[in-house]
C-alpha cells in the first residue's frame, strides 16, 4: 500500500512539474471572419497542430508549449480547402496546405514571433513583426508576469492605408501590404549584402510609415529597441484583430 501511495505521489509531482514548465499560448480570433492560423517551430522545435488549424470568428484555442520553445505564428484568411486539406488562402498561404507541417507563410503576413525561456533562464522574448509585410492586425499580451512586461501589437488594419506600390490584391480587394523588400527586391530594403548590418540597414520611408501607425511592432530588420518584449509570464494571449 505504501508503495502504491509513493507511486501516485511521485506521479502527481511529475505532472505538477510538467504543467509548471509548460507555457500556455491562448490564440483568439477576434476578427469578424474565420481564420486559419499557421504555426511553425524553429529548427529543432516541434510544430503544434500539424502547423495549421481553423479558428472561427470569436473562437479561441489553447496550446501548451514546452519551455525553450521558439517559433512563429501568423493568420491566414480567405482560405478554401478540400477534404484532403489542399487548397489556397488569399494571404499567409503555406503552399496550399491546411496543415503547414514545417512550411512557412507566403508574404505578406503579420508574424508573431516568440522564444520562451526555462526555469534556469526564465525570460521570454516576443514581438509582432511587419518585416515580412502585413495582412492582419495582431497582438501578443502576457497574462501575469509583473511590471515591465509589454504588449507586442499592430492593432490597425494597414491594408486600408497601404501605399499602392505595396498592395497585394485578390479579386480587387487589398488582402495584404507587402514589405518594401518584397516589393522592391533591393538589398537596401531587404538589409542584405552590404546592408546586412545595423550601421548600414536603416528604416525606409515605408518602415517609418508603419512605425508611426504601429509603434509596438517590428518594421525593419534591426528594430529591436522599441519592438522586442521581455517577460516571465506563465501564459500569453495572441489575438487576431485585437480591439483598439
């Protein structure tokens, strides 16, 4: 009897530790249309939900991610998939598959990036990036974590004010706003080649425009100082189309 009791006590302790180590990610669709979020773990990391799933308007999903997990999340809109999960999306598509399974998004897309710490290195890093362009308003907010935990966000629909040179249109409707890199294919705008350094890679007029509208979002490759957030919260809420 004592052995059985010891087993259950040990099992309970292990469960408690595993739950404590997990970081909870709550993904909310606050848009008035259905979405198909895509998710991708960085190299060496697992990719939850086979990399993609459906989220109706007003719905949410909770993911338990292990400590030290890092990856990216984005929203896909205007998708149509058959019974085998093949089709396409108007923006954020991952090679026409419902389950991205290790595939990244087709730009332009708003990206939520995160790197979680561990019990020995507890800081978590996260941001909302427009470096690959924009398709949906999004935010990432910690639940708890104390003073100093910021909110990463771009709450404004940049498609409405997107410069014509950067517009991605489908059926006459603007469904995304390209990055200057994607539109211009220039090393200067992409921060590559001789511009792949913080000293030479400077924000473009387009990056400054997006920064003025979304000051809490990454707008170019070296936009760390005003856009990278740090926190130690046990859970985070990612919201597509967050309230202004």
